[in-house]
């Protein structure tokens, strides 16, 4: 079947598959909700002589092979001869055709009723059918042939082999080995940008919302459908709608479509059977999202779609600007010439370069930088007003209280914000740029410390090292300028800080 008049990634993919003519022998992989069944059903409805769709689950528990053959032949429009060999009947049907159809066996992997006490009738028929189709290159050369496509809900090509290994039924083992050796594994493509936007517009979203939601979700139809539902519930594609999808709907889809398949991968078993931890770990290692059946950003196949990234690999850089500023400010009071009389001008380019290095090293987006200090003015004096990042500082009453001495209000604010975001997004990671041991202590108390990496500007204190012992949770000496000599604390005239 040709679909040259159709548009989109899926149509182009199918054209490439069917260029093999009658000898189409493919095993299709793709997570649930990618639109495989919908696509093949549309092909079968549009041209039933070219594509036949067989839902093999209907006969997964069949008690006889005759029952399976009868169901299959009803799909292929083959007349069964009583008492004869079903493959002879199939040959007769093909002999009457100029071009053979492609039989799409939907949910081939789901037809295995794991743990159920059933016979192998379904897979005995599939075994004979696969061998017949593979043998057509010699037995039916030049004649109409039957193409065969086995559709699965496995996320990636590698999962096809893992799937066949874990099933111990003899008939299935024989069949699956034949499939993995002789069939071409094909990854079902996700939607492109234009198709994704069209799906959302068809679900009622206006053009602007459809573009924004598509960019956030990538080309996974199931996720796009949930995005449309969230947009309707929130009166448009708003920040609340995006949060609804990211924090409530997307985790449900991952549980249903991906994590059960990832759980059987050998490397996941080595991690103690935690597929979500494995998924986050591999994405952190810059594995392509397609290797896990995840949608990617339209402009970069190597990056997860933004909402997926925000859920699984989002990282925040939280900068304690006071902790960095104070040693320089105190030293400038006794050695002003060292800073040409302007400690702000000295700090800003150096702090800006430090933040850029931290963002690059930990892959933190500019929108996810939090700059914490006693006031917006003091933050800007330290980092520069043009430095991107969210400014976090205590309200005015606490700022006035802080002028009379350190009350830790900015530190408390920093830890409260991290704890709040950690509770909302338990998969987020936080890079704390601070040398203060109090913040990690508080985060440990509220149960968020396991999501934190601390980057100290200079050498960490013994208390901080003890708190973050083990792994790569503490990175020291990240600020390239040496720490100024310690100066006895002084209160500037008028008590201003």
C-alpha cells in the first residue's frame, strides 16, 4: 500500500516499510498510546485489500487451533476447507489475488496470558503463519504474497529480545526466536510538530494553545490527549494546565505505558527493580528519549519533551548569594584597595561566570536558577541585575529584623522553597550553591536531602562533609576566586548591612 499522498512522520515510515513489497516481515515496537492501532485501523478501513488488522487477543485463550484459524480467516476473507490444511486454503486465496495484503497482528505481545493455565493454540497458529510468510520468498516467488507485521507495546527494539527471553512457554520461545532472527524490528514513530498541533486543534484548543501544548508534550498522542483534557479543565493551556499534566497525568501514563516494560530489562534488575530510578539515571546520562519510548523535543531528538524533562530530569540551581558575598564584603571594609573601592563591580562578573559554569555542569535551564538573598537589591549587587534567575528574598518585616543581626531568614526561605518544590516534584534535583551547613541539615529533617547536591564555593566545613558523606552529593571549590582572608565581623556605620 502506498501513502505518498499522506503527510506526516507515520505515513513516511509506513511507506518505507512497505517498499519491500510482498516480503514485509516486521515487528513493530512503540509504547502504549502512540497511535499504532489507530493508524493500522485507518489503513485497513481505507483499503481492506491492502491491509488487514487482526486483534490476536480475541483468540489468546482459544481452546483449539481451528478456533484461531477461523478468526484469522474471517479477517483475511479466506474460505476454510473442512478437514484440509489451513495453509493450503491461504495459498488458494493468495493465488486469486494480484497483490497480497499485509496482515497486521495487533497486540502480539499482549496475547501472552502470563500465569494463566491455557494452551498454546494461538501461538501454534502464529508459528505456522510466520514460517509460511518467511518461506514465500522461495515458494511463491513472483506470485502474490502475504506480508506480516507483528505489533507490540514494547518501548524499544531492545525490549523485543528481553520480552522473548522472559517467556518460558516452549511454543512461544520457538516462535519468538524466529521473529527476533528473521523479522525487521521497526520503531513506530511519534507525531511531528504539525501533526501534534493538529491533534490538539481537533480536540478544541485554539491555535496558540495548540502550539504551546505541542511544544511542551512532544509527539506522544496519549500525552497530547491528556494535555487537551487539562487545557479544557483549566480554561486553556495555562501554567496550571501544564502543572496538572506534569505532576498528575504524566506519571500515570508512565506507570501504564513504559515502566512495566522497563522493569524487565537486565540493567533494571541490577538496580533492584526500580524502573523509574533507572529511567532518570539513563536520561541523566544523555540517553535518547526514544530508547525508552518517550517523546523528544521537536528541535532536538536527544532531549526529552519539556514536560517530560521537567518531571524526570529537572534541575534547579539554588544560590545562597549572602554566603558568597559576605567574605568579600567584610574583607573590602579593611582592604578597600583590593577591590578598587567597589566590591560589587568586583563580584558581578566573577559570580556571573560561576553561575554559568554551574548551569552548564549540571544542565540547569536559566529559568530554573533561584538567587536567594536578603533583598532584591543585594542580590542584584552580587550577581548583576541582568543575570537571569528568580530572585528570592524575605518580606520587608523580616528584612528590617535582619539589619540588627543575622536571623537566618534568607537561609530559611531557601530551604523552604527547596522543600516545597521537592514535595511537588519528588524527581527534581537541586544544586545548592552554598557553604552553609544549616540548609542541608534542615532539608535532611524534612526528607528532601536525597534530592540535593551541594556545591561549595570553597572548602566545605567538617559538618557539611559529614552531612553529605558518600556519593557525589558534595562538590567543593567551585568558585575560582580564592576565599578572602577571614576578617573579624564589623557592623558598618548606622547598622546597615
